[in-house]
C-alpha cells in the first residue's frame, strides 16, 4: 500500500518527520482552522493529486497549543536536505501552489542554476553530460517496466534477475541516468538476453516501497534474485558500466574448476576469451582441497562480488603448481589480465567473507591502477 496523499499533524512544521524527508522530497504544509477543516482537507487532497510524486503534503491543525504559526500565513514549505529551513507563505489560490513547485523559470531557480550545474563537477562525466544534453527531453519508457507498490514484489519474485532503478522525478541526475538505463534495456534486448527484467520505481510516488527497501539516495540501482538479498550497483552511472554489471551478475560465481586445463582456460584460454569483453580482469582462488576451511568463506566472497569481476575456484592438490610458480602459499588468489597481461598473486589470511571481499577489491583496484599507470607511461614516451 502506498503512502497517504495527505498527512495531518498538530505540531510546528519544523517538527514534522515523514518518510518523504529521507526520500529527499519537498514538503508542503497547509494550515487548517477548526471551522474550515473539512474544506481544508478537500483542498489538500486536490493539491496532493496535482503534485503527486513531487511533493509530500501535510495539513497542520492550528488549534493545537503546540502550533504557534502567525495567523497571516496559510502555507509553508521545506526543501529537501538536512537543516533546510521552513519558509512561510501567503497563497491566494491553488495555481500559486502548483507554480511554486512546477514553474521551472522562477527567479530563485535561475539564480541557483549555476550552483546546481556546479555540483555536477563531482559526478561521472557521462552523467553530467547527459544532464545537460537531455534536460527537458521526454523519455520513452516502453523499454522498461514501471513498478508500483502492487507490482514490485511479484515482479522481483517471478524474474530470474530484476534490475530496479529507484529515482525521483525532480532529481536531474535521476532523469539523466534514466536515458542511459533505457539504453541498457535496449542493448540487452538486442543481445537476446531474456532472463533480465529492467524496471524503474518512482520513490516520490511509491514512498512506502522505497522506505522498506532502505533507499537513501537517488538514483539507486539494485539487482534482485528470488529468495536472495538485493545486490546494490555501485559503479559509474553510464550505459556501458551498468550493462557490464548486469552481464557479470548473470555468471556463476565462483566458477568451479576441476583440472589444470580448466584453470588455464579460465586464466587465459577459451573460458577467459568468452567473457573478456565484460571481465578483462579475473580472480582465481587456489586451495589445496575442497575440505579447506577457507573454501566456504571464499565462495561467500565470490557471491558478493557478482557483477564486479569473474571469480573462479580451484580446490585441489594440484593448486600447488601455481602456488610454486607465483611464490605464494595456499590459500591464495591470482588476479589475471589474460594471456597478454600480468598476473599478480596474493596469499590469503581468511577470516570473514566481507573482509575477503575487501581484500579482493583492493587487489583489483591495484591492478586497474597499474594498468592505467603503464598506459600513461607508454603514451608519454616522446615519439621520434
């Protein structure tokens, strides 16, 4: 069931705490008199329908001793953000209220425009470019499934993989990323990927779902599998990055290898080449036996790393071959860049899965940094 269109309170606006607050949605307050409360409720409901999904609306009862608002004001609003002040207004008709939140050319917004674009400096370049290029353009939503409170759980339960973009319409980055997200859906369709459902959910409208899913920022992307916890996407907000995350998430992790030949195939052979486009760097766990106490820990870590890289597991006495070659003691991991790249070896001090995930992520990060530095070094050599 979705959040009510209108909430009622008997406290000062600054004391109101609603689900809309953590969803970063503006709040509009209307002040009610005892003798006009029925009419005020109708007015509030009408406004709430007009501003559905954009604003949280609260009817404040003036008769409460806790409400000490000057009588000349009949409305107030509070913008999203911690410490945002309540601003009081005198509004004469409903259209003034609608314009307050929908007019895109108000002087206050024009003054803030440069500041808003400046915040894009800390965002991914691809998203910043999209925000500027695609502002004001309508989106073709036919390529994705628009979820509601009634369809969210059934959709997640029925699909092998459901990727959900949680967004709010007033957020420029959400709407710019929406275009990239739609392009991901189209690319999956072109690749005949049929087991992935791409969906979106408007947290300004379906606040109860987003609250239950603990969505704290926008845009947020999560991948859902039946009977499993959701998996957050933490990469760049671009078509290629999201597509790679989805394709990697569909792979078994870890890939169980049973012979030295399969290990070679995983590191640099057919198995590597098959997925090199989405997983140029792979991670192989080496253990002396499937009975090793660290194997379950590694499997849990590999599961958590789905979508980031391709992870393999070889648990056999013959793992000593690679341990000797790379001068490490088992258990260990190999971080490989395929047949033409370097392979780094790291001995493992296994403890908890989340600590192992962090260890592997650091190893991957070091690999990507060395890749970048080596490219810079080569490119900076003067050409004769």
